[in-house]
C-alpha cells in the first residue's frame, strides 16, 4: 500500500489516482494517516461488503428476536466483527 503526504497528493493528483487503480493510497496529514484514496471498483466492493455485513447483522437480530432472545449489544458486536473481517 502506497502512503503519501497531503502535499504530495496536491502536487501529483493524477499520478496518485493511477496508483489507486493498483491498490489503496494512504494520505497522511501531519505524518498520520488521514484518508485513503481507492479505485472506484475497490470502493464499490467495500460498499457491497459493508452492506452484506449489515444485512447479516440485521438477519441475526431478527432471528434472535423470533427465538425470544434479543441482545442488541451482541448484534452490534457481530456487525462490527463482520465489518472488520469482511
């Protein structure tokens, strides 16, 4: 994964967009990660994965509710875990 400063991004936006086609580009501000530049394809995949994890969490919550057991903290923890682990 490529890492560049915000200043470098300003000076080489086109080149950074080309790099993003091959993988995420981390943009640093004051030496710390601040943002990530992704290809449109990677962004769409990320959104699909996020939606799938959210849907799975909702389905789990509905099933536990149907069984008479509903633990909102467990559902939130499961959604967070699904988002982190894809």
